């Protein structure tokens, strides 16, 4: 059976347009189309809630407390009162359940509630209770007339992703629940199982139909839990299945250039390598070299903490390519970083007589043309650059290796565009992450790559000492800085810079700069921020790099830009405004030389619980992997540095911060099936084939729409 007949054989029930669902109609359908991208029955049933509110019990007014996120109360409405003027105008309805009296308050939609709320009728209300002036109140509660059905209580209200516009038009979570209930009543016979029986039995999963029903309309807490577990497993299983399949495909189907010769590599090792490699660097190079000899395309991720020495590994990998008459490219996320890589590599390239170039958005047209020509005729062997490298006009004579140094993740699609730059044989690919990421994230983001890790810092590095100081102790911090300067060290002082409040931030930075100039009148300073012209930035940076200036007052621009071994102190102002991985990245700017380095995190006395945890974590450990785990728990996968641009973390049900165990099980299951039945021929695996075909079809439809 081909994928066409599988798709053709699929029931068309789920392709039905949403406007044909009872109770929806053309107007609401248009809203659902526009606001949520819900066009068909399939879209609606897959519009999953992101949490569920517990409506299983009724609370009593007498026993409310302020810690409750929400109260669910059955009672009787008393009188309504309209009070206040203008913006303060509000409708108050008094409400009692026999144990106490409370206020329900509306600032918006007053006319509607005034007209429709019926004094003396019984209602159920739901919302966040607040105690003020000796009385409980709920502002903008959900409110429903008591009916025999809802009097039973005992339900979980799913909360769906919505937009403001939908809410204004009264399409809220409960309206969606109603639509979905109507749909589920007729859909059940059409729902196909998407997992093989073997997996369902092995992992004791409930069926797809039961899972969908109980995720949208849970019977009780146990069923809700089972529904989530089943849908998470399915989602992660297919995520891993496709990644692993892709990886196997590359391993088995795509030939790779064979790199056997090692002249330049030898010469570099013997004559120019400025230090001896760490054990971890040697091991990783062996892993890479083994890939390069197999005749299969390499797709490898190189993880390593800040300062662990990934660049030199990348450079030696390039030499393997050059030794075998292939070209190499290195792509960096920012112009500054591309520049730094270029400067660093050019030094070695010159020693070895290698022609290396740099291509970024600001490369002049004239130079650009020369580079394009030299890459095409093969006379330029290494090119370092930014996204500019991806452009179609950049063509190579024989591109053999692409290295991507990531700050944020380049998508799979971008990787594929680099592959395509050698139409005969896909170039080998080495992805270096600037930020270590937790295992679960690595498995989903890079599940199609082999993974190497540099888990050892070069010898002689002293771990950076990190401390937390309050703003009030600035005088003693300044004292410490003076001592370090007296020893000949250099210092960074970093201020936050966030787009929305750029003006305030710039002022903070300038105030800081002035206060430092006053306190350190003899010390030459550099200043660096995003608003400066790039020549000025370069000028200031260069002065600091050469030691002409001793302190660098900067915004996060320096995060990726500078490598100054003599800088041994990093002071981070308003540390509460930085994410964990960003703090770790910044700290990584020091500790690059042989001296003891320090990181000082400055904050106000008042800090939140999360900030406290971030700062404690920073003070406790220098290990980037450990820090990444805490970051994942704190922020959730969507916001992690390094993943913002990834489309892959849009998992609908699973949460990588919590579902590591399910992910591991799903990955192993996917690996086993691909190993035993790679073409999915066995009847038991038919659901996988069908579901993959449906996923593909949905993606095609989606591409057409968006
Ligand atoms: P990252 O992994 O953060 O990219 P780099 O490659 O920039 O780290 O290396 C950080 C610094 O450590 C550089 O100055 C580099 O020259 C130096 N370095 C790299 N490997 C070693 C080593 N084996 N011994 C000593 N210094 C090293
Ligand atoms: Mg680096």
C-alpha cells in the first residue's frame, strides 16, 4: 500500500468544515478560522486545553482563603448595585451560600449583567477570591444559573488557548467545551487508533478515543491523568520517530565525502597548536574523524560549556576537509561572533597558507563578488560568516563541511539549505551549541543528530568564584574592584538591556558609567552598547582587548563578542533581570586566563523567589549543563535560550521540563520499531504508517493556509 491509498482511505469526517458543526454556524466559524486557525473538525478536536480547572467540589464562603487560586461556589444572588463614576463605575451583586455573603464585581459588560442577572435566582460562580475591607469578593467571575446538570459539580473545566477578540464575542473556554462536546458525541466512531497495539499494551495506555474525550471532558482526575499521559506519549513518540527516521535515512541513504588524508592536520598539530588538547577535545575529534571516514554524511552536535574549547575542534575538523580537496564554512549567529571567529582562525590559516574569507550582511558589494567567485572556483578554502552564507548566490566548488556555531538554533530547514550547497554529496555537518542544553531538550531539538560533548575545561583554569551582593554594598564591591585593578586585571560591568525599556536601560547604563568614572577617576574606561555605531563599538572593544582601557561598562552586547583572558571580574548589575543561561554566558567571558576570576551578581534587597533560585544556582555551580536543567524547570522549554527560534518546541501536550521519563520511553520505543521494522511492513505497525501519512497531509494543508 502506498501512502496515497492510506490517505485516500482516511475517513473524510474530520475534514468537515467547522461551520457544519451543530451550534457553530458561519459567523462563529469565521472567527474560529481567523483567530485560532480552526477550519475543520480535525482542527477543533486537536485544539487542546493548556490546563484544567478543578470544578469537582463546591467551596463555602466561610472557608475561603487567599491562597486559593480560584473558588467554585453555589449560592443565591441578592441585590445588584451600580456604583462609582466614569472609569470606576462598577456593578456589584451580593451573593450568599448560607455560610457567608460576598460581592461579585463587574467593571466591564455592565449593561449585559445588569439586564440578565436575576436576584434571588441560584447561581454557580467561579473565580479568584480576594479579601478586602472585611469582605470576600470575586471580580469578573464566571457565573451560571444553577441547573440540574451543573449542580452535580464534579467536572474539570478545560482552559483553551483563546484570543481577546474571541472572548469579546463570547467564544470562551466554555463555549469551546460545548462545541467539542457536540463534536465528540458524533466523532467517536471515526477516531482511529494512532499507536500500535503493542505499545498500548506495553505502556498501559488508554485508547486514542478515550484520551481525546477525557482530555477535553475529563470524567475525573484519574481519567484526565491517563488522557494526558497517553497524548504526551503519542506526541513524543511521533516527534522522536520522525527525528530518528531522519537520522537513519542520512546514515543509510546519503553518501558522505570520505576524508582520509591528514597533511594539514598533522602540520598544524606539530607546528602551530598553541596548547595541548584536553582529553575531551581529543575524544571528540576522534568521534568526528571516525564519521568523516565512513562514507556516510556526518550530522553531529557538539555540546560544550563556555570556554571548553569548541573552536579549535571546529578548526581541526575544517582541516580534515581541506586535506581532502573540500571547502569548509563556519556560520555564526551574529556579526560580532563571526568576526571573532574569523580573526581567531585567520591567524592559523595564515600560518598554514590557507585562503580564508569572511562574509556577513555588511560585507561590501565589491568584496562580496570576489568571495563569491573564489568560493565557486575553489581558491577560497574556508569562509566564515553569518546567515549571509545561506543565500543562494553563495555557491561552492566543493563544499565538504559546514560548521554552525549556534547562539539560537538554526532550523532544520536552514541546515538543509546548507546541505544543498553541494549538489553532488551533502557536506558533513557539525553543529556547535554555545549554550549547553538539558538532555530532554537535546533529544527533541537535535534528536536527528549524533551528540558529542566536551565535558572538561582546559587545564589550569580555576573555577570562577561567584557571589551575590546587594546594591547597598556597592562600596565594598568597588573596593574589591580596586584591588583587582591594582593587580593588573581588567573588569566588565554589565547592565541589562531589554528592547521595551531601551531608554531607561540606556539611562541606567549612562548613570552607571558616570558613577564608575567618579569612583575610579584614574582608570581608563570603555563603554559599549547596542545603540553605538559599529565602528565605535569596534574601537571601544579593541581598546579593551589591547588593555588600553581597564574596565568595560557595557550592555549584553559583550555576551558573545569578546575574549579577553586578562579580564577576571564580571560585575552584573540588576542581575534579577537576566535569565539563568544568560548569566552563565556572561560569566563565561571571564575565567579565560590563568588568574582566579570572579563574578559578582548585584541586586536590590527585594528579589523574587525565582530570582533567588537563579542566583543561588549561579553561586553554587559553574556547570552549564546543571544550570540549563534549572533554567528548564524555571522557565519551561518555550523560553529557554537557544530555543526561541525553534519550531520544534511547539509540543501541544508534552512539557519537556516535566515529561523526561515519557520522552525517554517514547524514544526507546521509536528506536526499537525502526530497528525491527524500518519500512513499517508489519500489520501491527499499520497505525504508524497511517498516522504519519495524516501528519504529512496536515502539514501540507497548513503550509497552504499560512
Ligand atoms: P568555546 O567552547 O566557548 O567556543 P573557545 O573555543 O572560544 O571556547 O575557547 C576558549 C579559550 O580557551 C580560547 O582562548 C582557546 O584558545 C582556549 N583553549 C581551547 N582549548 C584549549 C586547551 N586545550 N588548552 C588551553 N587553552 C585552550
Ligand atoms: Mg565559541
